[in-house]
């Protein structure tokens, strides 16, 4: 068939590029070469024709007049956003010229790439870019901001990012959404759960905030932040004590269950209730529902692992399904992430062999201190697929780092983001609908391919194209820099060590748009843990100085600020993406602070008041939403608001700690503490 790009009018298949587990198949309606409508692909087995509002309205973002049209160089102070148009040739020459000087003097490690998954395409986010920075010999970024702690915690128990097939969850009779705001962040899991519900399944949500997911549940259980591991240990206590465990499964497929049985004797419901704020009778009720219902499914969210004890939270929760033998039941078990099944050939894709000698690694969660304090100095920063001035922890420190006059910063984005405002050179990026790329979900089992549907916007270029240009300007002659997108997709899919990808080929994807990995149930079978079994007791953890059994470790109380502060994502943005697009901002209304009515009354705060939220690191002004959605002592905001949409006053990451979690160097966005007061109307 004629490629989509060459037909001005019609309906074309596409993929949602956003960092969202659902990774939907899309249909793009085009008229006269323009996108006029975006809808869900009814043929995609998981999407089933349904997509979120964010992406239904994505056309507004693609053609937003604020979109960057051409490269620019800075002409005002850093952060002021004053730029002047330059040509691509000038931009690339300026960057390569600067870097050649740096390499000759301070060395290539003085250059730091900073990126995340603004677009999940594997060729553009971990392909040509990696080849380039490997060859350059730049410092390497540890990409820890999202799920690093939980991924490591889950790996100790289960051997890697392997859970059940979400399509099987329609067979579950009990579904626990644990620390996931799925109505906003994983809507197709909600659709699947609805099917299960029609067949009699009960849905439980455990969260610190009764948001729309909590309101959708049959039973909402509010919990104090960072205490979930204690609740899970309390459930285990009751499961063992009341004989609700599956001894055959434990014997055959786990190690350490006798030690665990002893270990959880301490976690009596009264003790657990004191820690978690969950009433004793609810702990019993939950344990008995979990112990007596089969199949049961736990969707382990990202929220609770954004705490100091986040790795251990996931490690602990992920032990639960083994206790009742759920992994053998269709629809029973858990999903934290399923990325392991769709691993591509990263050696071929990223070419680590191009790195001549090992270079230092820098944790992205410490960007502020890395820019301000790290020696030898970082002298150049190249940002793509990310907006750390808004999305990174301790964001004021990040901005202070970006202000360094002698730091040579390049930002490649579709918009002049808050980060781009600090750049010396800004490069315009294509949207995913203008590119070729490969997409692998970290939740469902489908792989998809994206081929260009529309022409590049103005002078914008894809990540792959820009790194090709930079490679050429740097004089890198390796053939790796000449590979086309199609060739790179073939290299990525040719992965002899991943049996699940058998039959998932470029041709199959190009023809049918998506292909399902050949995933078999985990049990009966052997896991990739050292023992091949579920490790309730982990010697690997012991060797690394962690408690070998699941554990509850209280959060550190950093100071005497009275409230736990949970700055969670919202419904209509995706991290900071869409926070600068009018339609999405309108749908989201204003940045709120949810607080308990007792706390509000004590502080003289009523619904709709402007409130000041502050700690040692900074302050925000948000609008109070008062009620019973959160427990006393907890406040919750939603969304990463752009400076422009919130008058620069809702930078919630100004308040988040840049400590690292217990595992994986993860971020601890939700373990901060704050003061709250009614904002004096005179001072706002
Ligand atoms: N609409 C929308 N969708 C998104 C995103 C978005 O920004 N907006 N972001 C995408 C990305 S990158 C990711 S990683 C995922 C994240 O999506 P989720 O996995 O849903 O994770 P979060 O939304 O970070 O947090 C989930 C819930 O954890 C709760 N929580 C916080 N601390 C605790 C705790 O200690 N215990 C318990 N039980 N709950 C707690 C929060 O109140 C929140 O409701 O969503 C993706 N999808
Ligand atoms: N307070 C708080 N902070 C959080 C979180 C939270 O829950 N609370 N969640 C954290 C999590 S889970 C995550 S994953 C991070 C995400 O943080 P970031 O990765 O920084 O995500 P975004 O803020 O969405 O920024 C993505 C940027 O990539 C750009 N982009 C999109 N496509 C392309 C492309 O093809 N090429 C280039 N060059 N650019 C592109 C977009 O325009 C956008 O500006 O945020 C973290 N920050
Ligand atoms: S953001 Fe998520 S739910 Fe929305 S279209 Fe993309 S993949 Fe689907
Ligand atoms: Mo994330």
C-alpha cells in the first residue's frame, strides 16, 4: 500500500507515543495533509477503540501555535526565554564546535545527556542517541526517575519485569489496585477490571488519596503514606495464622516461606493498624477476602515506590500472590511491569561497543546537585524527551544549576519548555506522528510500529535525524550512524535471547501494525531469580545489605513540617506534557491541594482558598480542595503545571526531596513534608 505520508486524506494507523502503560493503537484521520481527528484503534486487542482525553485532543498540541518551528540561539539571560532564529547548519556547528573544544580540554565526560520518555519510541529514545553519546564518550545518565526502585524490588522477588498478561485479568474475582490511579494512568486496566466486575469480581483500591480510582472501587482503603509494606506483612500474618496459604505452591515454587512464616508473626493487626492507619477489622476483612478469593490480581502502582522505602514496598507486595498460589490461576498473580517480555536487542540497538572506555554515571534524580556541585564539572548538558525544570525533584536546585552562565545547554523539544528557556541552543523536534519508530509496551504484550503519517512540522527534526547530523559534524564515520530507522528496528527485533519475540518481525509489524509477544504463563516454570523460584527470602538482598525477608522500614521524618506531601500526576497532563496546551489546562482547571477537613478547619482554610505550601526548599501557591479524600496529616496535589499556566506558582517539585530511594537510585517524590497556611490575599 502507498505510505500514509503520501496520501493527504484518509485514516491511518498509528501508536500513542506517551509514557503510559496502555500504549494504544491509534487511528489518525487526515484531511488535506492535516490531522483532524485521533481515535482508538478498534482492532487493537487492548485498546479496543477507546483512548484517553489527553490523546483524543493531541491534535491541538501537534498544531499548537507555540510549537517550535526552527532552531534558535539564546540572546537574553538564561531562563528569560529570549531567542533568535538560526539555521540548522549554524545550530549543529555551534554545538559540535563547542563540544570539540570541551573534549580537547575538560574531556568528553564534561558533557551530560539528560533524557527520559517524552516519546517512548525505542529508536529515538535509546537508539541513535545512545550510539552517539557512547561514541562521544559522554557521562552516562542513570534513568531512575520513574520506576527504578520498584523494578529492583520486584526483581529480587520475581527475577525481572514479568507479571501476568493483563488480558487475563478479566478472569479475576478479586482485583486490588495498590497505589495506582488507574482511571487516569492505566484506563485499559480499568476496562478489563470492569469486565471482571461484570463476572462478579470485587475491586479494591489502596491509596493515600480517594481520587477517581478510589471512587470507582467497590472498597477504598485509605492508608498513610509509605506504610504499605506493613499492611502487606499484616496480611501475610493473617494468611499464615488462619491457614489460608497454599502450602503446595509455597513448597514447590518459593524459597524461604518457613522463615517468612516466623518473620510475619510480629505483624499483628493491632501493630499494623497503628502504623498504617487502617482499622484492625479492615485488615482482617482484606486478608480474608484475599485468602479466600481466587483468582486474585494485584496491580502494583508506581505511587508507593516513589518513597524512601519504595523498593522494599514492591518487594514486599510482590510476595503476596505466592502465599495463596495465585500464579497458577488464569488471571491470578500481579503486574508491576511487563517490560521484560518485550526486551529488544539493546546491544545491537545502542552499540555499547562504541564507548571506548567506561565513563561516569550520573543519577538523573540528582541533576541539581550534579550541575552545581559535581567534580569534575559538567560543562554541557543536552536535554531531549524530558523537562527537568518541572519534572525533576528539587526543581529549584535544577533551575539554579541550569542558570550557570558557562554551562552550555542544548534542548531538543517540540515546545519552548521551562528547561528550554535556559538553553543556549534550542532545536525543534518532530512529533511521533512524523517519525518512524518501534513501540513496546511495559504493561501489555503488544509490539507496534509507527510510520510517518504527517510531514515534519516546519523545520523540526526527529531525535534520530539530529543525532545523525551531530555524528557527522563530530566526524564520526562508523556505519552505525548511517543506519536507517527501518534497519535499526530490524536490529532491535533480531534478539536471539528473547524467545518471546519470535515471529515479531518488521514485516509482520508493517503489515498488521501490531504483534503479540509469545508469552507463556510464569508457572509451572523457572524464574530468573538465583534459585529459579519466587524468593520470599533473598540471599542476593542479604549480600547487598538489605533485609533478606520482606520488611517495613518507616519513612525518615526530615523535619518538623506537619504534612506528608504527595504531588501526584493528574488526569489531563502526562507528567509536564500537555501542561502548556490550552485545551488540556482548561480540562484540568487549576492546581489544587487536597486536604482533610479537620486539618483545614484547624488552619482556618475553606474550599477554594489560596494556600501557601512550603518547606526548606521552596514554596507553591495552590487552591484548597477540602474534604475526606485524604487522611489527616496528608496533603495531595495533582499534576506538573507549566510555569505559564499557573503563573509560576505551582511548581510542586520545588518542594520534593532529592534523596534517593532504598533501591535502584529511585526518586522519592512522595516522601517530602510541608507546611500549609492560608495565603494572605495581600501577598498573592
Ligand atoms: N493521566 C496521566 N497518565 C499517566 C501519567 C500522567 O502524568 N498522567 N504518567 C505516566 C507515568 S510516567 C507513570 S510512571 C504512570 C504512573 O501512574 P501510577 O502507577 O498510577 O502512579 P502515580 O500516579 O504516580 O501514583 C499512583 C497513586 O499512588 C498514590 N500514592 C502515593 N503514595 C502512596 C503510598 O505511600 N501508598 C499508597 N497506597 N498509595 C500512594 C497516589 O495518591 C496515586 O493515586 O502513569 C503514566 N500515565
Ligand atoms: N512531583 C512529581 N514529579 C514527577 C512525577 C510525579 O509523580 N510527581 N513523576 C515522575 C515520573 S514517573 C516521570 S516518568 C517523570 C517524567 O519526566 P519527563 O521525562 O521530564 O517528562 P515530561 O515532563 O512529560 O517531558 C517530556 C518532554 O519531552 C518532549 N518530547 C516529546 N516527544 C519528543 C521527541 O520525540 N523528541 C524530543 N526531543 N522531545 C520530545 C515533550 O514535549 C516534553 O517536553 O516525571 C517525574 N516527575
Ligand atoms: S496516553 Fe495512554 S490511554 Fe491515552 S492514548 Fe496514550 S496509551 Fe492510550
Ligand atoms: Mo513515569
